[in-house]
C-alpha cells in the first residue's frame, strides 16, 4: 500500500489523488473586504457578513507604501493591546477587569494574525502605557472616576482606526496593494467597533458579555 508523501496517510489504490491535508487558503470578502483564513467556508460566503469570498493571492508585500500600511496597522494594534492590558489591571469593576482582559487577548490574537498574514515581526508593547495616550488618540476626555469612560475610549479608539484606514484606502491608487490592505484593515477594526459597542450596551444593562 502506498503512502501519501504529504500527510503520510495510506492510499487505497494507485489512482491519481489530491491531498489537501494542512492546506490553508486566504480569502477576501468582496463586500466587507475582511480577510479570512481556511480551506473552505460554507457556500463560499464570508463568515462575517455573508458576502462572496474570492481567493486572495497577491504575492509578497513589497514597496514603501504597502509596508507603511502594515506598519501603521501594527502601531494601532499595539496601542489597543496596551490599553486593554492596563485597563484589565486597573479597572475597579471585576466585570470590566475580566472583559478588558478578554479584549487584550483579542488584540493579541489579531496581532498574531497580522504577523502571520503579512510576515512582519511582532513588536512588544510598553508595559507603562498611559491611558491618556489612548484618550488623546481617540479624542475622548479622560475621566478616571467613570468606569464607562474606558468603554468610550476603547470604542472611539477603534472607530478612529476604521476612519483612518478607510481614508488612507481612498487615497491609495486604485488597484494597488496598499489600497487592498487598507480596506482589509478597516474591515478588521470595524468588527472590533461592533463587538465593543455590543459589550458596552450589555454591560450598561447588567447583562453578561458575549465574549
């Protein structure tokens, strides 16, 4: 009996075969532009908005503009992760501590995804990150006595990222790699805004979060 050279499983006969073990393809939604990794999705639809998926094969990312798009994405992700990490340590409300800890894990997972997707070295956030930095970037007044203010800063922070990537995408040349990158990054941040908004509303209503 023959053995598949790829997955090492036995082959039933000598007929031609296709081995898909370990294959992970990359897809981009034609509607929301979010990128998803996986071999296949139900009905070829985007798992986030149900739009149509197209196989993404753009080759290596090169050029100052494209690399700048990835760098800016990491700058925002590092800031978000550092903000959530500190919020999870300093929030007085136990529910908020747990919630922001989950958000920090979410941002870390997103940074890992970006690192894998764009073959970029994962940077380390400063442990002494100040809330005021995020508040200034988000354009929200810092109110340490108001727990809900942490939510407002986080939501505004993510929305600012959406607006930034969307605007940069519009300025990038049509058909360029960086234009596609900015659309993908905006889609990622848009998902974060929706999740944070939902969690904020549930927290205000005294309901358990969905994370």
